[in-house]
């Protein structure tokens, strides 16, 4: 069975051709995911308005667009096709991502498309009316986030960390919208919105890079997990008081090693 790059998650879509198409899309996602945080650092450290700032900012915006689009497509494929085969823990492969995590990243991808539309110059992403974006797109995004929250809470597992991503980006797009309708002719507000949106995306790109490349480095050093276990897509499992006790024990262990 084929596996993903770096993290060695199972890839099974019925044929070698289908697997190759999935892996090609994943490779594009990884490359853009590596460019985004690096170009973001250059844009943040360069003098505002300089050629370096503008050029690196353009690289960052386009790489985030590719990350968002490919991430959405990858998550849709994972959640809609050969779901059982790609959410099974096989020996020699790492544990697949959880359903809540996939839904969370899918929602973030949609929010990033909205943020890019709002914070980039019109020559990069042409737009007709910001009022339409505020009243329609924002409403759809918030409604989608709330529906996913209900699905994850009632049907899946709210303890995987997916909800904080959804709630954080709901808050971000709401804050973005509050400066949109009243600030179209206010350059200071446009600049503030640009910096806020870009900062949020940059922070997410850095966090995402740690989430992806960090485990990949650990796998390269320690090797793949040879064990198998039952996996239903909602790990770490149904909530129980053990969640708090294990978390408390971890904090105590950390404190004892650093006192």
C-alpha cells in the first residue's frame, strides 16, 4: 500500500493512478506549505512597502491560496472516498488524522480563501462588492462553522483540538467583517485589516508547518509505528474523566523536571 510523503499515512483509492493523483496534489500542498511560512517571515521582517516586502507578500498570498485549495480538495477526498481504507491503522504506517481534524482544516481552508480576498490588493483577487462578501460569504462561513461544531460535538469527538481551529477562524472572519463595510475609503483601516489578516494567516502557516514537518522529523529519526489498533476516526476516543487525570499527570511530570 502506498503512503503519504513525510508522515506515512495510508493512501488507498482503488488504483495506482488514483493514488498517484492524490499524492501529486499532496506534494503541491506540501511545497506550498513550506513556501508560505518562509515567505511570511521575509514579508514580516522586510520594510513595509519595499520591493522585498511586496514580492515576498505576493509569494505568501499565492502559496496560502494553493495550501487552502489543495487542503480543501484533500480533505474532501479523505472524507468522501475509500474512507474506511484510509482511516485504518496499519502496521508500518502512522495513525491517520481524525475526522474532526479533517473537518477543522477543511473549514480553515474556506476561511483562508475569504481572508485572502479581503486583505490582498484588488489586482491580485478581483472583487465586485465587499458588502456582498460581508452579508453572504460571512454568513455562510459562520453557519458552516457552527454546523461543524455540532457535528463534531454530538457525533464525533470534541476533544481532538479541531474545535479551537473552527472557533478561532470564526472569530477572525467576524473581526475582518467589522472593518469591511465602513472602511472602504479609509486607508488606515485597510492597512490595519491587511496586517491583521496576513498576521493570522502567517501564524497559522507557522503552526501548520510545525504540525506537519515536526512529526515528519520524529518519524525520520524513530521510524514508523509497527503496531496496529482499532481506529474509528475519532481518536483519542470518547471523553472520560481520564482525560483530565492524564493531562494533570503530564503537567506534574513536566513541573517536576523543571523545578
